[in-house]
């Protein structure tokens, strides 16, 4: 059970990311703006998502090595 604290931390992080994404979408929709993702959105999103995915994959693969 030593990894249970880590699992709780990851779940808590995912909940906060989901709440943030929903808040941004709600903010844009309340102003009547159209939700769209162009190349600049990807330029900001990809450097944020890639390290998170790499760290999570490392944590999954580490016990198997």
C-alpha cells in the first residue's frame, strides 16, 4: 500500500485539471465566443501535456523494469 498516497495525489490532480478545463470552457461560452483549437492552442498545450504523459508512463513502467 505504499503507492496509495501517490494514486490519491494523481487522482486529485486529474480532478483539478478537469475542473480547470471545464471552467475555461464555461468562461468562453459565457462570453459567446466560439471554442476552437488552432495551431497556437496546440503550441501551448503540447509542452504541458507531454511531460505529464512521460512521467505517468514512467511510473507505470518502472515496477516492470
